[in-house]
């Protein structure tokens, strides 16, 4: 046997049997030593498509076993949110992906985060790929955190390198969002802060399983595994987008609206838009235009807000703006 696949559980809550919870762990190990790669999914309980991507990847590995190395996966990091189709951990109303690197004696989410983070860290992985779902109708893309500090330069450089191997549009997280949105407590940022290369794949809308995005996700991960020579070679996957060659992109959810009303879009996810181009309009209940929303810079529309109704100061679209 050239490869061994194992499924197990990591206990996250101890106590009475009615309150026990476990995290499933998947592992594929080649008989030949090599890189250790981690896949993580569903830190937000409504991001069910990410679980399926890991399931399908392991199905592919059964047909095309690892040539070397080991793949570990946490396919469901937030089982409590998953049970109620909630983004957060419903028992404590905490966002697990704003709780890393965790705290063994901290809040409920921090304790779960600590279990996940320490388990990954102990294996000394070469790369961690964190899978997420995004807004309604969003296109898949690869999101890279900002460099946590000067001492993390090598890990960050490796993350950027592997991001380019995904076949997706590579988008840099916005520096101004780090503290504002607690992005310094995400799994990927916390790993980089510990010199572990990590990146995030945003793979379409949440709450449903979009089979095409599942296929994209599996093919993208396979690209990365090929770059490590861990799997058999096949045609490189590349998500089709125009006007992205030799450009660097930064994530943004601006501009925000200043009016309340019904959102109607004039640009769709995947479109390349120009600075000043109208991308959406806000209509009153009587059908009159209250506000026109224009792109701030040249860039690509990533996705739509999960709500069809706008309120003053709310984001309605996400963009990858050209830096």
C-alpha cells in the first residue's frame, strides 16, 4: 500500500455526554516521506461547500494516491454553528475565525481555536490552506493576509508564492481592515505570525453546495499539491478572468451606500470595471433611483452582498481593486 487514509476525532468539549463535541480529522499519508499540508474548512458553520471540497479531494486521492508526504484536514471546525447553519458558534455567539491562535483557558471559541491551532502547529506543516465561502454569487479567489511583521517575511513570501499556484485571482487583504475587523485573529494571519505559510481560498457563496465551486476548489488544491510533487501531474487549473495579467489586487468592500433601498446591480461578479463606472443603483420603494454606486478604482467585482436591501453605511459589493 502506497498510501494510508485515516479518519478520527479530536475532542473539544469534555464533561457530560450530552454536551460533548468532537472535531473530525482526515489524514492521507504516503509511505514516502515528504511535505505536510493542512486543509481547514467550515470555521463558519454556514460554509458547507468547503467541507465538500475536502471530501472530494480525499475521494480523488483514493484514485490517485499521494506520491509523498501527508495531508491533514479539519473539514468541520465549527460543528455547533454547522448544526444551526450559523456563521458563529451559536452557544457563545463568537466568530471562531476571530479567535485564533486561541487560549486554553479562554472563552469557548478561544478554547476550540487553541485545540485547532496547537494541533496544526505540532505537525510543522509546510503550508495551511484555509477554505471559506463568501458572499452571494461571488467568484472564487485566493486571499492573502498582510505580512504580520518583519520577522515573518519568509513565511509571507512562501504564502504569496503558493497563492500564485492556486489558479485563482490573488487578492491582498487590506491593511486598514486588520484591526477594524479583527483580522489579526483569523487562522491564516495567526499562522503567518508563527512563521507558518498560510493562505485563504474564498470559494463562492455560503449555505449551499455549488458543485462548480467544489470542482474549482479541488482543482486549485491539486495545483498546489503538484507544485510540491506530492500528486500525479495533470493539466494546471486556471480560473478564467480577463484583464488580470501583471496586475496586483487589493480587497475592498467600498464604496458603502448612503441611502436605504433596493439594490440593483449593473455589473456582475467577475466583471472588470473602471474607476467611476456605475456598478449598482439603489431604488426607493416607488422605483426611483436614490443613489448610484461607482467603483473607486479599476478592478474586478468579486461578489454581491447577501442582502438585497441597503442601509446607510453598509457594503453591498466586494472588489479586487488594482493596486
